[in-house]
C-alpha cells in the first residue's frame, strides 16, 4: 500500500464532497467578468501570451469576427497575431475549453454549480459535436463555415438549452450510470448523452422538437463532454487551496506545452513539452500531423476517468489497442486516492496526486483528441498521451520548498 499524505486526503475529501449540477447558461462576460479583447484558451499560458498553436489562433480569429472586433477572418487573424488581443488560460478563470475552442466575452457558457457550495460555479462553452471534418470550434478551422457554426451554437442551440434550464440537474448520477453502461466519460459518451437528451427533452415544450438545434443536440454523443468538463472544473475548485496538498486541480495542454496545478499551490503551472498523442489518425495523416497534447478535457483524466476508466469501456480498449500501455488498467488502483462516494454503482476511483505519481514512478495515461497542426484538416482522430515525470516532480519540489501557513 502506497503512503498517502493527510494533506492529499483532505483535498480528496473536498473533491468528492462537490456535487456538480447544471444550472443554466451565462455569457463569459457575465460569468467570469471576461474583458473586451480578451480570449481564454486551453492548457497553460504561452510566452508571449499570443504565441499559441495555429488552430487556437484560427479559432481566436473566428471569435474576433463573432465579437465584432474584426470585419473578416483575415483581419481577425492579423489582430490576434499582433498581440492586440489578450490571451489567458481558461482553467484559472473557472472555465474549461476543449482543444482549439476558445472563449470570448459574448459566448454563452454552460454553468455548473457545486450544490454543496452554491456560490461556486464553473463553465465551459457549448460543445460543437461533429466529426473531424466538421467546423466545430475545437478543431480550429478559420473558415466562414466555422463562423456560421459558432453563431449557431451561441444562438439556436444556446436558446434551446436556456429553455430547458430550471431546477439544477445533478451530474454525478449521470456519470455513475454511464460508466456502468460502458462510457469512459471522456471520449465515449453514448450512455451519458442519452440521459442528457432525455433530461433536456423532459423540460422542453414539444414545439421545440424537430428544430435544427434539437436535432443537433440529439445527434452527437460528444455534446455531453463540455457539461462534464465544467462539472469537474467546479469539483476541482472545491479541492483547491489545501496547504501542502499535491492533488492535481488543473490539467491540460495548449498544443505546445502540457501542464498541471496542485491544490497547495493555486495558480502556479508546472509544465513539460506537449508531444502528440499516439492513436489512429485519418489517412494520409500521421501522428506528426497533429499538434501536441491539447485541451482542458484532460481534466477528466485528472479526476480519474477517461483512459483511467477503460476497465468500464471495452470499446475504448479496442479503439486504442495498437497504442495501449501495458500498465493502463492497473493505474486507477495505483494512482487514484479513493472511491467516489457519489458514484456507488460504478465504484469509480478519483483524485490524482502528483506525490502518488512520484511515489509509484507511474505517470497517468491521458486520452485526447488529435487536431491538425495547420488547422486546415480539423480533427484527425484520438490517441493516448503519457506526460513525462518532470511536471509532477517539479510540483512536489515546489510544495516541499513552500513555507507552511501559520
């Protein structure tokens, strides 16, 4: 049995005490005070702030036109490349955004509230669903179709969700049932999506049935992911700020660097180079065609699901079989601190500690989508990424060097 510190147990207790529930939509300006000419992106910050991968800059150019900061996509790209638009990582602002998806002030975000701490909220943009060839924001295309689709998500789709908002919709029961039925809740969402659609339609007037927004929501299982990203973000906020704890409370890549934060050092990133995930990609592309590890959806992995939940998801084991790590199915028992009491059917484990990673010598395996590095061919597939030990080691060293609070 590996040693677990009391500080990590306290942070894990806070993590599992959170009760995420969907409570509606708010604009980013209203939700997190996002300022004009400011855009949030996934993963850790870049240096300088606008030195981001091409798909992110493409999505930011689309956002500039969406906001009215630029008259067309070329002007938008010039604006973001000039540094005139400020970029900042989403997770420290209580937002989680997937891959190339960015957040600008007028975008309407899904709101998750911690019912155990009603003043605590976290957010994510509306998921674009779709395949790798579609103009979903997370794929980083800079096209008129991408702009039109962004307006669709923030118009008809957001309006439909607004009409379904009301009593808080608890999320952990959805996750528990979905795991039992074969989801990993990161790349596979079939069961979770079915429950989400059922819950939404039970709240909607029949007049909404058959609309383009209703059809879109019902078509794409991946639509569920961003709700869950926001749910995990609010749970990790509950676990943030425990002195001395190495529990991971932020996790993700910006395509160039991959990083994490730990509970005991809020706001401080520890990073490593983001190599591309390894997996099945669309011909004629190879892994080298994609950007490095990318997206805030890595939060699902830090929570303890995704690749660490493949024991529940045999379809995902088959999908990744040519790239599988031999220790993957043993990692939950090795790395995760405890069973989640609000996931009684699945008995899923959760809570990833950088100290536990260091102690065992095993870093987590992370499932991620793969995006074309030039932003022209969209999504290329999905794969497995295993971060090196360096950021986990650096976080633990910084904790050891930090003065204890009185």
